[in-house]
């Protein structure tokens, strides 16, 4: 039993199919009047903004929509969106989309509530006061950003992904509506689900884990193992979509408190250098991170394996853990995800630089096994 741990609960979470059209009373609680929407072009083209706008207009004036958020949002995008939101007099931010629009919205809130440039607020616990309210409506099931105190934004000037973290950044209201995820393409469903799985696995073995995060992370692993393939193959299956959305949220709450590890450090570093999808990158790197960490936490990886559905059958923890890694590889392959960095156009001659950047990423500091530069380089080379 740990002598001390801290567990933070922030966002109010609502779940129901079709709930985005019934948010009038919830919005009224925020005491806001002028909403600014942040989304991406995929959300708009899929028609997902219409039910949100219809639900919001019952209680709010929609003063602007910014839908130019890329897959890996940048400092410049945040600054542009914040300028528009400020000029419109917005007093509540509504994010509709995956992790990139939600993280963008979190950072827009910083600039609506504080003076200066976004980069003035990078790092941990820099903010000193609450921000304008925010509603997060995820349209993917993976990042868990709707309940986390983090935002990861690309600084194009440095080719780095940088982290903003504060309890004040947790969205005020997280709205989980599985109908908003039903139109996700199979590849995106699989990739975002792999992100949720990575969150849960890395949190479960993190050095900052607790009994609270253990419970959430393990259950998230079980839910992903049982639903990701179905959601990928049968996008209209509302039960699978619902389960994945809840699993993503559970994993988000877990890693907000227990943090992550070397897989995310490598994925962040890769995403800072190249326009790769974060969840896809995690899917490629996760088995290699698990193999590297196994010797430091064999019992925990064996427990992960059982949550994935592996039959322990009296075998040693190490043997069961290896079967768990094989199960992860099998699940991700079954969902059609790539297994090599070369498949997502990461060049071999960039691996050394990616390793150097990963070594300084905040996610690595809670990894269960200390990773030197040569260790990270070896994992990247094996994954290439």
C-alpha cells in the first residue's frame, strides 16, 4: 500500500446516445451566454456540428466557429483561434472533435483568461486561476482529452510537441455521445482506440500509479480488448461505440493521475518531427515499450495480459506477460493498424533525433524502467 497518493476528479461527465441535442439545462449551469465552437473539417463534413449547434442554441448565442484545426494542432493555430474567440466576445468554449480540437480549445481558454503568448504558459501548473468554462464533445474514442488536465500542441518553430498542464485546464463538462463517434472511419477508430489502450497500459505500470488509477486502467484495458475490433469492423454497432467511448474516458481519468511512460515519450517526439497520427504511432510503439519494461514489472504486465483475455493457466508471470504483448500485437493487427514506423513514412535517418527528443519528454519520467538514449534508440530501430 502506498503511503501517499493524490487523485484528482475534475470534469462533470454526461453519457447518453443523442445527448448533444439535450444540453440546454447543462449549459445554463455554466452562466455563459456566448459560445465559440472549435472543431476540424472532418467534423464539419461529417455533419456532426449540426446537432451540437441545435442543442446549444437553446441556451447560448453561437458567436463563432473555428474549424481549421489540423490533426496535430500547433501554437499558430491556437493563437489564431484565440484571437477570433476573443474578438467575438466568447465566454464559453465548445470543442467538438478528437484530441486535436479539444487540446486546441483548452489552450484557447488559457489565452481568453490570461494575457501574453501561449508559450508563456507551457509546462506544469503555470496557471494561477480558473479559466472560462469549456464543454468537450469527443467525436473519437481514444485521447480521453475531455477529462484530462493536459494539452499537447506542436511548436512548429522547434519541431516539438510541448505540454501544457494544469488542473484549471480540465474541461468543465465532458459530453459522451456515442452517436458522435458512429461515423468514424475504421482506420481512425482503430488508431484512436490504440491510443486509449496505450494510456491504460502505461498508466497501470507507471511509477505514479495508485489503487484508484489501477482500477480505472485495468477496466479500460478490458473494455478495449472486448470492443475495439467490433467498433472497427462494425461502426454502426452502438454498444461497441459506447464501450470504446467510456474506455477512453476511464483511461483519460487514470493517466491524468498516474501518468504515462516511454511509449508516449517516443510518440510525442515522432509527432513533433513528422505529421503522423498519434494513436497510430502509439500502436506501432506499444509492444516494444511493453517488452522493454517487462523486467521491471512482470506481475503488472501479467495482470494486463489477463485483462486482455490471456489465459494464465498456471504459467509464470513473465510467460503470461509475453502472451499479453502478443495479444496486443494481434489485436492491433486485427484492426488493420500498421506495425512499422516505415509504414507511416518515418525515415530511418530520423530515429536518432527522435530518441534524443523522447529522452526529454515529460512522459518518460514515470516509466517503470529507466530508459537511456541507447534503449530508446533500440526500441525505435526495432519498430522501424
